[in-house]
C-alpha cells in the first residue's frame, strides 16, 4: 500500500519542481511575462498551499524586473521623440497595467519562511495610458487620412483601412473614423465580374447555374474580393472570372444482370434414433434421442445493377481587365455516378446467404434524367469551385 501512495506523491513533487525550475529559467532568460504567467497560474489554484511558496517569491522577482525593464524601455522611446514609437509606448503601459490587474485579486500573498507579505510596487498608469492613446490616435488618424487621400494602389487603401480599424479598437468613436473606415474599405476592394460559359452540347440546369453563381454560399474567407455574376454599370471591375464548361458526357442507361445459384441443407423437423432392432434409443435420463431431418433447398438469385454516369469538364480562368492578361487558369472536372441494385429469385430463399437478402427488398427504379444527372454533379463542382476561389489570390 505504501508504494501505491508514494508514487503519485513523488510524481507531484517532480512536476512541481519542474514548474518552479521552468519559471526560474524564464526569469534568468528575461522572459518575465512567461514567468509571471506561470507563477500566477499555480498560485491562483491555491495561494495558501505550501508547495506554491516558491511561485510567490518568483512572482515578486519577475514583477519587479519586468516593471523596471518596461519603464526603462518606455523612457528610451520617449527620449527618441519619434511618433512612430507611440504604439509601443501605449502597449507597454497597457501591459504593465494588465499584470497588476492579474496580481491584485490574489493579494495579500504571504511568504511564510520570511514572515512577510510579498511586495509589489503598483503604479497608476491610467494618465500615461490616456495621454499616449490620445497622441497615438492623432498620429494614426493623420497617417490613415494621408494614405486614403494619396493612395496610388488598392494596397494603400487597405493599409489605411487597417490603421483606421486599429484606431477604432483603441479609441472608439474618434472623430469620423467610422466614415473613413467605410470609405477605405470600399476603395480597397477588388471587384470581379463572373461569366459562366457553356461550350458543351448539353444544357446546364438553370437551378445549378444559379447555385454556382451564388457566392454567398461558398463561405469564402476573402475580405477584399467581391464577386458579381450580374455586372453593375457603376462599378469599375478589376478582374473577370470565367467559368467555362467544355464537355458534359453522359453515359447510356445500363442494366446488367448476374445469376447466382445456391444450394444448402437445412433442418426440416426431426426423427427419433433407433437401434439395429428398430427400437427407439434413449439417453441416460430415459429421454428419447432426437435426430435432425435435413432437407436440400435450392434458389436461383438474379442480381440487377442500374448504372449511369456523367462527367463534366471545364476550367476557371481569371483575367486582369486593366491589362487584358490572363492571371491563372484552373481545370474543373467532376463526375457523378448513379448506381442502384436490386434482385429477384426463384426457389427457396433459405438457400441464400444473409448478405443477399436485403437486395430482394429492393426493386427497379427510374433512371435519373440527363438534366438531373448534371445537377447532381453540381454539388461536387461547387466544392471544386470553392477550393479554387480559396486558393486564388489576385494580389
């Protein structure tokens, strides 16, 4: 019993020592935030636990060293007097405040061996955060406005949008940022005119065509691209996407038959065992001994397979409407197979294996029309098209 108890205790001690060692390692390497995070995680579980005492001491040390380093870095950035440093200064103050807010709920933290409480020199960074945020907001706004007004490419509009987005996150409702966000976004979009071409000799069902061109159903993760299957006169399109079907091949309706003959011996009642004198034989308990009667049964099994196949071939091509140059072309191939099986029989079904019996419950069905076959292949086409759209990037 002692070994069963000691093994988990020893395991816990090893894990605990390993965690303390890793936290100390992080401090030695200057990874103060990692050390603070690890110490807080352990202390939060039970701050009164004896095994967590080392974490309290390490938290005290990591907090002090982290605050000293961050404040020194902020002082250095301030001395440079470069507005490009404002974001780093703002994030620095935010980080210092966050760490204090994570420690505060755990206070007081008692260091038992030294008979004292852990010391954390908390500071109020609110004024510094607000002051830096206001300066950073003005700086970001000025840069984003300049980019928006002097943009020479869509990338400039997108960078402006990113700056406005960040500004709106740290300082909501700042000036006219919401309006400028919409403006930058609209000007940064790539507009794609989509054309569906059918060069095959088959009709594409109108429902399938409508579903293929409904880009809202594709779940695309592309912020900057808008696809229009119905071009609008007031939009200057940047690209054209051509979905072309060149071949739609549909096989003839096929019905194949396979005949299987089965024979099996089955029980067909019983009879009493008799000896050479014709007398019924009994067992040791006086019961008459029964012998199974066997009967041979036969069955002819006719298995039918209905088969029809459609294959669609085409391509997806992207063209730059400004340069009239083709950007990329992707093959588009899909296949759908209709297959149905059923069976009939002559004879005794008891001769058949169990796996054959379900087919006898099936019956012949009508073959799908050519139009239905093409439509059924459309689900795979949509997945292939979605894959192409997710893979292709205009810039």
